[in-house]
């Protein structure tokens, strides 16, 4: 027996694990909180990523979108991790035996590392003055043309990676109950 399975069985055997698994109200309530908070956090991240890619909210400065939606995304993550941790206690062996679960965890870690890299190394680009906006042009350009072109490729690459990784997290999470154990 693997260490992960032994730990999963121990988690399920705790009072908390048994209470969550046997409750007709608690498990579905936790799952609802988990899904709603995942929608909140990943939804806010998707809006920021789509703005950084220049596909959405082009007339709004990227820094403003990032600054205003970050607290909502972080609040959602607090609820996602709390509810997910509690759900784990209720169905730990099922999760450990699922072929999708390790991939979900891997994608969460990669998305977290991508977000950390973005916040530590790239986010300052969002507040950088727009050099293109200062140069006079004889032809009026749409407001979004300058904002999109001003973002470095590294910012756009981090946004694309974020979108792909969070989609992978959601897909793996939805596959868990449907893949054979």
C-alpha cells in the first residue's frame, strides 16, 4: 500500500472525515462552496488574463483590471482551498485513487508558480508608463491599440499560461468522479 493511500485512509477515518462523508448536508454544501468559490477565483483570473492578452476590456488599463480583481480572486482562493481541504477528508481514498487528481494538483502548483512569477517579476510592467501613448500620431488610434502593444510578450505569455493551467485544473477536477479508479 502506498503512503498516499495510507494517509488518505487515515484522513477519512478521523472524526472530521467521517462526519463530512456521512453528512447528507455538509458534503454537498462544501462541494457547492468549492465550486462557487472556484468560479469566483478562476473567473476573476480569466478576466485579468484576457485583458493582459488584449482580448477583453481593451479600453480599461491592465493595471486597473489587475488591481481591482486581485482581491476577489484571492478571496475565492481562500474559500477554494478551505473547502477543498475539507472535501479531501470526506473522500480522500477516492481522490488518491483517481488518475485525474495528481494532474489536478500538478496544474494547481504550476498555476501558483506562474502567478508568483507574474506578481514578483512581471506585474510592474502593468504600471509602466505607456511609451507609445506619448508619441504623437497623425492618425487617431483606438484606445486599446496602445495598451495592448505596450504589454511585453512575457506578460502575455504568463497570461496565456495562466488561462491554460486553470482550464486544466477545472477539467481534471471534473474528471475525478467519472474516471475509473
